[in-house]
C-alpha cells in the first residue's frame, strides 16, 4: 500500500532521485530535514556495498565480535590497576581475534602461553598471531 506520505522505492536510484527532490522541499532544521541531510551526507557509505558484492549489507558480525569488549569495559572499572585492565583487554582481544580466524580460543591461547616463554629474542612474534598460527599450528 503506497501513499504520497510513504513512498515505495524499487531501486536505489529511485531513492536518490526522491532524496534530491525532497531536500529542496523540506526545511533543513526540521526533523525530516535533518534526517534527509543525514542520509545525503551518508549516501556514499550507504551505497558502498553496491560497488562490491563481497561487502556485507550489515555489520552484525563486527557488532557481535565487540560485544565482549562492552561487557569487559564494565568489568575493567573494577580492575585494581591500569595494567590489570590492559591485560584483561589484551586477553579479550586475543580471544575475539582467534574466534574471527576460526580458531578455538582455548587451543590458541594454550599454544601461545606454552610457546611464548620458549621464544628467543630473534624469534618472530608474528608467528603467534591468530591468522599466522592458523597456517603453522601443529596438526
């Protein structure tokens, strides 16, 4: 059901045409005007996914990945020292990066904590990064 108050768009180009027309007809300081100007200002970001089919339509994966940091942020308020809070944040970061690389966080951290003390000054710490460990991990 379409009315003049709520237009229906079959394509992004139709939405852009409507936006350009509406920007000239609405007071910029009104709530609708502010919304339209925001849409206009974000247009490139909004339509970026059209340029590359590999770009996801949403950022739900990122939002879900950072959720533990939000929980952690509340916990860090009760850290005894700044270095304790930094250590906690580092562990959260390692766990989430391991997950993002398809690794078991437990197995990955176990490997890192067992291997790190055995490395010498000349050893490459980059081999312990989740995306590198995935390639070199013991089978």
